[in-house]
C-alpha cells in the first residue's frame, strides 16, 4: 500500500473527550443527585447514604489488585450482576465500589466478594488500598511497564 | 505456548490476603483461550522476573500515536525483546473515564472484550492520572483498539505536555458534603480543552481536578495545576436535635475530645443543654466536625467554589500546594461556567506563553511571582487569596497605608459600578 493509501485508510478520531457519567450511574444516585442528607457507617467497607427524599443507597467497597486481568474484571462484573445492581464505580485508589438499593443485598455481596479473594473494607478509619503510580511502588510495577522505575513521581 | 518462564521471585508476590496482580497475569498465561494473550503474559512475566533478578528496568519509550492525535499512548519497547519477544511492544493506552468513574457492568465487559481482541487483557481502573490504563498493546493494535472503543464513545486521555485527563470526586452523586456540580465542572473544563488534551503543545502537563468540598477527596490541592474545590460562604447548618442525639449516644466526653477541641480555630462550643454554638466567621472549613457528625452538621446554603492554581508534586522545585486565586465564585448559571472556562483559558494561554519548557504552572508562579501571574490572567489581588490560614498573629505593615487606600478606592469603584 502506498503511503497515501495508508493515510486514507485511517479513520479520523471522534473527539468526544470525557464521557457522560449519568448513563452509568445507579438510578438511585441519578434520582438524588445533589440531594443527599447524611451517611452512616454500618460496618467497615460499607457506607449507607440517605437522601432528603428518604431514598438510601449502600456502597460496598472492595480492594483489588489494581492491575486487573480481564478474567478478574469479568469476575467483578459477574458479582456485580448477580449480587448487586450492575453499577459500579472505582475510587481514585482503585478500590471497586458496588452500589445497591437494599440493605438485604449487602451481606450476600460481601460474602461473595470475600469468597473470591477480594478484601472488603477501606472506609472510615480502616486501612485502604495501597496504590502506586505505574512507576512508583518502584520495585514492583515499575519494572512491569515504567521506564523511570525508581525515580520520583512528579504527578 | 513456548516454555513457561520460571518466576520464583514474582511468586513471592502472590502470598498474603490481598489479591495479587501476578496471579492475574498468570491466569492470563495459563487459562486464557487466546494463544496471543497467553504468550504475551508469559513473556511479560519473564521480563518482569528478569528485572527482579537484575534489579533493572528494561522498558524504553518511543513515539506511538493513533491517527490524528499526538498523545494518549505511552509507548514501551522492551530492551530485552529478543529474550521475551511476545511482549516486545507493550504500549499503554490512556482512556478518559466518565467523570466520577462510574460504570455499568455491561460497559466494563464491552471494554474488556475489545481489549481482549486487540491487547494484552491487562488494565487498570484507574492510573494516578485518572485514566483507564489499557496496558500492553503492539504498535499496530493501538490503532485498532482505539478505533473500536472510539466508535462507542470512548476517547483517549492526555499524556505528555498537554492538558491531562481530569478527576472529580464522587460528589453530588452520593455525598452530602458536596457544594458544587463536580461532574458538570469536570466535563465543561475538560471538553473545552479537548484539542489541548490530544495535541501536546504546552510547556508541560496541566491538570484539572474537582473536589466537591474541602475534604478534597481527589487531592486536587496537592496535584492539580487548577483545583476547583466546593465551599460555602454562609453559616454551616446545625440540626440541634441531631446534635443532642449525637451527644446522648456518644457521651459529652467523646464529643468534647473528638469534635469540639479538634476544631483548629476553636470556633465550636458545646452548650450546657447539649446544643452546639458555631462561630462561623472563624470557621476555616477544615470539615472535621461535619465529617464526624454528618447527620447534625452540613454545609451552608450559599454554595460555590474556591479556585486554586499551581499545585503539583515534586519536579524543578519541591511539592507545591495550590494557591487560592479566586476565594469564592458561584457556579450556578451558564454565565458562571463561562467565567470559569475563561479563567482556565487565560491561565493556560498565559502559562503557554511564559512558562519555560518542562515547567509546571506552579513553578512559573514561583519564578515570576504571584502578583505578575494574577496580572497576567486578569485577576485583581485580593486579601482573601491565602496560601495558608494564618497561624501567627504577626502582620507585616510595610506599605500598609498605600495598599489600604487602594483597597478602599477599589471597593468604592465596585460599589459605584
């Protein structure tokens, strides 16, 4: 293929930027956006948020290995579909959070997560996920990908 | 598959209760139906073990991009590719997540499927830059993977000297302390600078981060060149019945030791009838009492944002926290959002003109002085712009009278206008 043809075969990018979050948000969160009244901490790794409308949502937080293989990602999704409502979010420390609209779903979800080796916790005064920039927990992931290995991270 | 590499040192990382990424890569090697992926995983484990043995990294950068963009891919070529050929090219794609990091499981599966088709099957939600990191693609496949996910709504993030992918906290979607619409601010700013995200043309990186309250759950003050932090300027709301309830449940000693005496400016007082008195004028919004008593205390009604500039981690000069450049601005109407976007544009333009190569905005401010920076972005100096709340009663008085006269004159002009 000539260079010109190779160029023509390339498709111009669609510059959509940052995607809309509401389409992926739990309906209870969508309904009560900006209308939350208070939260409680039923147990480590679980948060209960109550809205002015009286709606409540439970968040179950679990630690992951951060670098997820696709098998683990699918497992997390399976758990989310069967024991939660199919909506998740990630904290900035790469913990996964499942949101459910009924208290009765909390217990079985925690059992399932722990059965599969995930650590439920990391809310309030408990130890959270240990994170690394791709080159910060220097002697670990850095060799996996980062060229700057042991140098400091200037984020 | 070729012979499995022995990984005695990596195996050590599989011990303990925390899920292990080594076990994950091994799952890809041993169980994944696609030979391409299992070979890639085997090769990667081999190189990583080699790195552990020799205590050296073997990744080199380079130039890889997708058609039309100049950034978003972190190229990695192996220096020991002959020994570990299947992971010889192991580039990372940075993809912008939805503001607030929300996903449906079906979307996660779809992304995973696309990545299995073209990449290594390893990904991180999310890197410290706030991006989804798809780790491990050949040069050719970066384009195929991007084409596929771009068609269903995903775009690359920033890498290199450009506007970087933003971050915002969970915010109004699930938090009672939220003072602003974090998701809207995040998307308004980032998507205004889409061109600057994809085409690196700045002195160095520029980050936006949005936190809904001064708890600053995304560390914007430490990390972001432009931090938007929600706050309020009227009195915090106190539900006295809930305060009484809290005192009854926890006891006076607990409340005094853990709430009242922990107020950094001593503006809380527990009265004899177990109600709370707040000296709002001296509140520095440290958020401690609101965090401990979320049912009883909440932010006020007159909400808005504080804008800080120049935060960054260490580089030319050490870690810098953001400096307040706009003490308070309302973010309710479209005009307010326009004002915010204009301020961001002014800042990036001024820094692009005046910043040295590889110099973060905060370092430029250190070099040229805050007054010159403010002048450059068209903001008036205001006594409310504080780097830190004062902890000493010592005040410098040189030039005081001139400045005071100027201040009152400005006030008068503003009142007349």
